[in-house]
């Protein structure tokens, strides 16, 4: 525990067998679980059936800068005899165990509107200049409809419609919408039925607007006309989407809606992240072994044999690393979640 | 100079007779000018024709907290024998001297959209929740058209149209549009003719969107779905407008456009500043004296007798104080600008 806690800002404590503390579920507990597995073999004086190497990295939330370079550098040394990689940074959908076999990619955009050469006082200049902030709000409002429909031509069309087989699979997945609503703290979700909701969580692209840089974002009031404002928004990528194509679709579209405004301000659209979705082969021996392990483990713990539901879950930097490892080493990467839906995580 | 510089963060220096330094034009130089006038009388061993009291306050940009209370507290002491008040915190429109006889007021709004109980990860929740940021962008986009037309019903209608007499007055005002564009650093203004531009600078209401609190506003990327976002925007007030009415118009309108989105999120609209416009009587003896003084001063300096153009200029906290002084003491307040259009000010 010491090593894992060494760089933590908040102490972890154990209460009635549960682990509490910042980062307990994301991702100290899953890391500990693997260490405990090795410890169990040691305590029983048994030989491990496989050789185990750990890579523990704690900078995911700030971009894991240097991780990819480290992996590349260790390709022929630390990683040289590695056959399989397991990452445990994902969660179950419900209280039933689940395996993650895919993750959405992410195209992250900056849309910058630049106008006057410096910030202006709205009391003096308001009404005389065409404000970059008004322009930016105007084009952001054309990205997505109130009901969640992406308005950028071509984005939605690139993705195959839900097949009957998929519909059936989604319908069979155990998922409690009320529990999900309670967890988030909303009384209405984007879709009111399970299949639509899960499909938009996993297999359709989505748009999120994260914020605006350059405008007044502090508490209180300031009567400024910001001279240059940059919106940050992202489109989650799913199979059939090509980030290069999405970049062109978004850029062309925003420039076309901006042109209609006839504004003298300048628009610059940049795609700063272009990550493809990741999809594993669920029939790979690693996944088959994972299914058996989960069934056996939960049989011992709960006395039942739950069916692992294969889900595609969140995108994060670890998944980017998984994709990279897959591409670089052509090794099977397996995502083995330990986190239940009820665990509380903070960004 | 010592007293004025004591609290300044950047040293003022004099080069070829010009004063350089942070706050030189706003507002150390105008303050110094009045002090020098008194010094001139003293140097010439002449009695001042009037008694002069100075109120120097340096916290305007952070709201001048306490200034109004101080003025009220000094009503029967420091201010008891004051007949006229002169404030020199405004500017000329061009290189010709000008007197300010009015200022726009300001209704400053917070529009808060609240959704999930905490920020969410767009990789996990994107597509399942109706995001407060999307809702906020949607309603902000209904405030003003790309061409500057205020879309809130009743706002524009409350203001009297430009009369022929006003049109003539605006047409006669010396104002160089190219110089103005250069100063701001834009190649196109909201209106391409002088009268429209000046009218929207002074006598029509305008909307500015200042920024959004609660969303991601730092450099770089963050894949957050903000749970609660608050937009800051303001509407400059002009004669015929009533802040109480504007509050109702804006609140009703935003709630009506928000209702059309059928969002489960909560909207709260608050007017945090409701300042009326200020308009002086330009035939008051104080203004007549000001006109004579400007004519005489510039005659001496430049050899010409420019006609002071009466303008209504910016709104700032000093003007709020002027309004308050007018209301409390019923004293004539006179705004006497020293700052030319070419001076560079920073917010």
C-alpha cells in the first residue's frame, strides 16, 4: 500500500472492508487487486503460472506525457517477452461483472474566433464591433440539436445503423436506468429507453462542448468584450468513423456556418486529438480466459455464475495506450474491469 | 506625483512631455491636471476663485466597494458645502475636445443552467445526458443576431427611434471611422456609416456576452461535461429603458426559449447589476462654463476654437457614482474629459 499511496494527496482508509480515498476506484484498487493476486501465490508458496510485469503510471488525468515514449523505448527490453497486456482501468455497467471489449475514440477540436486586437470595454465599444464571442456562440449552437442530434453533415451517416442482432444484444444487457439517473443526479436522460441510451453511450458518435478559453470565466462580473475566444468541443468516435474525415467534416461545416454570418472576425478550426475507437476480438484466448475467470471468481464470491456482458466503455488515455500497444506490438490487450457502477469517481 | 504613484504597480515616466505608464490616461493624468490647476494658482500667488476638494479613489476596476458608503457617510461633512462635482474619467471621441453629457447604464445578467449533480466524463456519459453547456449555448444564441439585432422582445421597442434632429447632430459630429477601426484592429464594424455606428454606440441598447463560468476555460484539453454553467452577459441601457422592465423581458424570454428545448436541466436567470443611463442637462451653468473653458484652453493651445461636441460615452463605476451623487445630493455633476481617442487604455 505504501508505494501506491506515496504520491496520493489524500490518505486511503479501510472501513468495513471497503477502500475509501481519492482515486480508490480509479485506479488504486484495480492495481492492488493484481498485486494481491501475486501476493496470494507467494503466501501459498505456489509458483505463478505466468511471468507478471507491472507498469504503474499515475499521470493519466494530465495526459500521461512520456508514457508512449517510455513504452517505445522499452520495446525490446522490458516488453520483449510480453505476450499479453491487461489494463484494469474501466468499469462494470451494472452490479454484474462485465468485460470491456471496445472504447470510443475522440476527436477534440479547438474553434478559435479572433476579432479586435485586444479586449475591449463593452461600455465603450459594445454595439460598434462584431463580437467574437457572439460569433462563437452562434457556430457552437449549430453542432447539436436540443434532442442530441449531431447537425454536422456526414458524421451520423458514416456509422452503420443498429442491426436487429445488436438491438437484441443491447436489449439483453442488464442496465438499470433509474439507478443510472440517480447516480448522475438527473431526472431525465437523453433517451428514455435502454437500447437507445446504450447505443448512444457506445456505438453512436456524440458531441460535448467542454468550455471556452479567452472569455471571462471567473466568478463575479466583468464588462469585457473578449478579443479572441476558443471553444473546446469533442466528438466521440465509434467504428466506421475516420478521424481524418471527421476533421474535414467539422472544419468545412463550421467554416460554412461562419461564412453565413458575414463576420469580419477570423475563424480557425483545429483538431488537437484524433483518436480512433478501439475494438478487441472477444474470441481471442485472452478474452475467453477472462470470461472463465470472472465466472469462477463470482461463483466463489456470490454463488452464481453471471454471464459477463461484453460492453464498450469509456475512452481515456489508457485506452489510447492500449491501441498504441496493439499497433506497435501486435499483442492482445485485455481490459479487465474491477469497478462496479456504484463506485464514485471524480475527474 | 508621489501620492498618485504610491499604489501603482508600474512606474510612470515622462518622455518628450508625454506621460507613459499603466493607468496614465485612465486615470492618473486627468487627476493630475486638476491638481496642477490648483498648483498653478498657488505658484502665481493667486487666490482660487472657488474652494476645491479632491476625492481620489483607485478601486474602480474592482467595483469601488465602499465608495458609495463613504460618500453617504460624508454627506453632511466633507460634501456639505459642495455645489458642483466634476469627474474626469471619460474620453474624447476624436482629436477634438468633447464634453460628456450622458452615459449608458448596464443590466448585467447571470444565466445559470444546472444539470447533473457533478461534472461528468464525456467519454463515459457523453450521449446519455442532456448537457447544461449545450443548453446554455442554445439560449445565448437567441440573444442577438449576427448583424447585431437584439432578439429579446421589447428591448429595442422601448427606445425612441432616431429623430431627424438627432440624425443631423450625429452627422455633424467629427468622427473618423477608419481611425476607429485601426484603433480596435478590425477591418469591418457593426455598421458601415457614421450615424448608425454612433447611434449604436450611444443611444441604442447593445448586448455583449462576456463569458461562461463553470466550464473548462484553461488552455489545453479536458474531456469534461460541466454540471453547472453560468453565462455572463450585459445589456447597455439608454434613455427610455427601465432596468426592472429589462430584467423581466430578459428573464421571461430566456425561460421561454429554454422551455422549447424540453431540457430536464434547470435555468436560473439573475440580474446582478441594474444601472440606469445617466443624462446631464447640457444647458446647466456648469456645462456652459465647461464649454467656455474648453474653447479658451484649446484656443491657447492650438490657436483654433473647436466646437465641443456633446457626446454620451462609456459606462463605468464612476458614472454610477455620478448618478448616485446626483440622486443623493441633487448636485450638478459635470464630466470633463482629458483623454483623446488615441490614448491606449487597458482593462
